[in-house]
């Protein structure tokens, strides 16, 4: 299901003209970051509807990038989640 969303997000972005010119990975990562920042601002304002919308935008931007790069995001997530289960408590003492 996740990989389908990646393909759909990428195809929609192409149809809407966002890939008429080549896009750099750094630019796409900055756009992901901007959506996270917008989510933070919505949360600070107590706007839960907008907060959820900005988190959705963040995911859509990530899906788009994975579609562009041909990344199997679903497999990457499942692998990383399994790895995280094996990590020590707070990853050995991290404070964040």
C-alpha cells in the first residue's frame, strides 16, 4: 500500500508540472522539511486540523521523492522498524 502511494504521489506531481524541469534531491528534501516546519507551527497554534494536514503533506512529499527515486519505502520502513526493536533502551542513553 505504501509503495502505491509513492507511485501515485509521484505521478500526480508529474501531471501537475512539478517535474517539467529536473529537480535536485536537496530541493525535494527542503520541501519535506518545510512541511514539517508548517506542522510544527500548526501544533504551536493548537490547530489540530492543519497539523494533520501538514503531516499528510510531509508524507506526500516523502512518497513523491521515493517514487522519483524508485525506493521501496514499505520495505525500508518494515526493515527499520524491526531493527529499532533490537535497539537498547533510549538507544544507550540518548536524551532526546
